[in-house]
């Protein structure tokens, strides 16, 4: 059993809290703090499918199994960090809160384009694709890539899309259109970034 405390805290959503793994700087541990375990169970079963498919893990953190903690059972994932070792921030953060340097806009919009292509190419199914569930991993001051950390898998009653690539890709294309709208709305105040994104999305 590992002991988590406030000094390990990384971030939280509505259901889970994320902590740095006390014994491994490359990992994080997520514990459920509200609601039941059904979301986490669905995520884990979709991860099993992806592990069997042997995907390349460039847009998803790897899942390293479950571990007992003082806060209940935790799920262990790669901790997403920037080139300077800081824990990465969410795409939502970069779109809405931070005044991006003009030099960062091109890298961010390119990362969004690559992410969209890869999600579709690798046929990774997600529920709503939200900027708060995507990390922007900076690989240099002005470039980076996006990694989706939550809401992957299929909530359909009969999840046939998880097994039929053609159907999966149709579903993903629909979700990506909605994602584009969300992204544009969130960065509306940043005219330079909006312009970059519009030209990427219409390319
Ligand atoms: N692999 C990771 N690397 C770095 N930070 C992470 C990672 N996973 C989660 N986080 C941080 O923890 C926060 C909460 O994680 P997560 O989105 O999985 O929680 P959640 O409660 O399931 O979210 P939701 O409210 O969308 O249901 C994220 O917003 C992010 O800041
Ligand atoms: Mg979340």
C-alpha cells in the first residue's frame, strides 16, 4: 500500500483526484473521490482492448494497473510532464486562461491538428472530447503534443464501435467536429490563435 498526501496532489476533476506516485516520478495515481467505480471500470476495460491492439501510446498515457492507497484503490498511469519536467497543463488552461505568447500559437494549433489525425487514424473511441481532459505536453517552449487523459472508451449500451474500425472512425469524426467547435469557443478571446485554428480546421 502507498500513502498519498497533499504534497503529491496534481489535479482533480469531478470524480477523481490525481497524485504523483510517491515512489516513481514518471507515474501518477488516480483515486475516485465522488460517485461509483463504474467509469473507472469502463476505462480499464477499454484500456485492455487498446493494449491488445498494441497502439503506440503517443496520444494516451499508458495504464500500469491498480494499486492500494490510503485513499482507496488507485489507477496508475504515466504522469504527463513537459520538457522542463513540470507537470503538463490541460488544453483548457492554454485555450482560456493563459496569455499565450504569439510564438506559442502555431505550435498549439499544430498539436491540435496532429491529435485529431491520430485519434482518427488509431480509431481510439472517446466519449465527449473535452479540452479539460486533454493535456498539452510541451516538448519545447513553442511546441508540444496533446494527450487525452479521461473519457476514453465507449458508453454505448452495445459498444459495437469498439470492435468495428469503420464504425469507430465515423463516431470519432463526429466527436471531433464537436471538439473543434468547443476549442474555437474557448479561445475566442485569443484572435491570433483562433485564426491559426480556423485555417487548420478548414485545410
Ligand atoms: N496522466 C496525467 N498526467 C498529468 N496530470 C493528470 C493526468 N491525469 C489526470 N491529470 C490531472 O488531474 C485532473 C483530473 O483527472 P481526470 O480528468 O482523470 O479526473 P475526472 O474526475 O475523471 O475528470 P471529469 O471531471 O472529467 O470526470 C486533470 O484535469 C489533470 O489536471
Ligand atoms: Mg476529467
